[in-house]
């Protein structure tokens, strides 16, 4: 197989440098998004509770956190993408900011306040109740925190540039390269333990779909890597791999609108979402083709095993036929009957609120990703002749 040399930096020599620096600019996980949302609500509450404590004339400086909270909420979107929780948090922060505009103007005019009007107090109390209710909901539906280090796994994240036609390339997370358009994200999972037996295992490849990113599969991938496997997992967003043929294909929007259509189709019992299923399948074929190429650049000509979700045998065959000598087989996650959220990832852990909307319960014990990972590991070792 012909391998195109990566022009932005040498993967083998730079991969460990990035890992040592723990560069997480492009490795935002679900729990960090939750913490950012809670920070915004904390600033809103901090601004609101002042109405209960004013006793003397003073500058109303505690009004300042309200607009700061709103501007902070706007930063969550480019960092983590669009979600219902972020929309709700931004809406509450906006209301707090609008309510406190006059208070902020008084601060900049160096005026003091000796009392609050009854209308302002009532409005602020209502806003406080809404913010506290939302905060309680976020805590109740908070994602399960999964730290690679606790799984004995080293995780390295990169952003990708390019497309499936001219090939994706890994871009170093350096300041001078931030102007390069990001069209994908690559996560590499490896066991932290240096075990000679692990070197015999094939490299696992996984491509996520529009309904769930790699982060939605991360608990499962961590359990797999913990078992001694190196994994390349990627999300692709290049223009030649569209789902909606619109701005919705941006990584900021794609998962949000894909899940919205999924829920609408499920609620109305229609097959409207099936119209884009063919695009999703073709995109995944392109994605696995690119991962196969990248795996050669990163790990050399090691054996390969595919981990797939919501793909048929007919759609997987073209991928295997590209390099039959290296690809030993594939594991279809959707063949596990207990895995009910096929195509969406392990939302019972990564997005309990979305799971609740679909009628699934939160799984604090990580039973399902552990169970599916065990099944996958058994198949990988069996078909690779290692068991």
C-alpha cells in the first residue's frame, strides 16, 4: 500500500512529545463541558444572591459576574459544539445579563446603591430558582467522568486537516498551525503498561458517525485499550464527507442536528432519517480507508482489526478488500443485543440526559461499555489467531 508522507509533522517522532505536554486543546471531553456549564451557572447565582445581603450603601460590584457568565457561555459552543444543555445555560446567562445591565452601568458611572426595587428582587429570585433548578438537572444528568490514567491507558489527541480525496494529515497543536482548517479529530489509545504480549495484538480502528463522536464511545475504547490494544479512533468533518450538505455538517453542529433528526424520526415513527443513511455508510468507508493509511504511518505495517457500529457486512467488505493481508476481521458492535444505543455511542455514560430522552437509564457502573469491550476483545483475539 502506498503511504503518503504527512507534510505537517512526523507522526512517529512527535506523537510522544504531544503526549508528554498533555496538550488538550482539541481533547475536550463531556465532563469538562459539564464543568464549564456549572461555572456559568455559579457566576449567575453569585450575581443573584446579592439581593439578600445588601445592608449598607455600596458599589454594586456583584452585578459584574452576570455579563461575564453570558460571555463565558458563548465560549462553550466553539469549545464543545452545540447541545441542549449549552443552549439552556446560555439562555439563563443571557437573562441574568439583561437584568443586570443597569447595575453594571451604575458601576461604570461609580454610583452607589442603597436598596433594590421590589421588581428587581422578585425578578432576580425567579432567575435564581431557574438557575438552581437547571444546575440540579445538570448535576443529576452529569456524564460519568472517565480518566484514561485510571484505566492504565495513554491517550493522545490530534486534529486533522485535509479531506478523503487528497488524504487527511495530522496537524501539530502548535500556535503557527491553528490557522489550518480542522476537518477531523484523531484519538490514539495505548496501554500505559509496556507488555511484550500486547505487541502481538492487532491495531484496532474505529470511525464514529454523525450521531455520536469518539467521545461518546470513549468508555468502551478505554476498556478495550486497557485489555492490551492500540486504538485509532477518529471523527471526520471534511466537505467531501457530508451528511446534510449544509452548514450543519460543521463539527460544531453535526451531532446536535443528527440527534435532533433521530429523535424526530423516532417520535413520529417515520423513516426520514434513512435518507442520509447511505451517506453515513459511504463516509465511514472513506473514514476507515483514511485510518488504515494513517495507521501505517503511525504504527507501521501491523495487523488491523476493525471495530464498527451500525455497518453491514456489505459496507465493510470494500474496506477489508483494500488490504486483506493486514485486516484480520471486524467486530460489529450492533450484534450485541444488550447494546441498545447502536450508532449513538454509550450515551448512558457520556450523555445521560439524551439517554433519558430516548428512554434509557444512566449507567454509573460502566457495565455496558465493559461488557461490549470484553466481547470485542474475545473476537479480536479469536480471529487474529491469538486465542
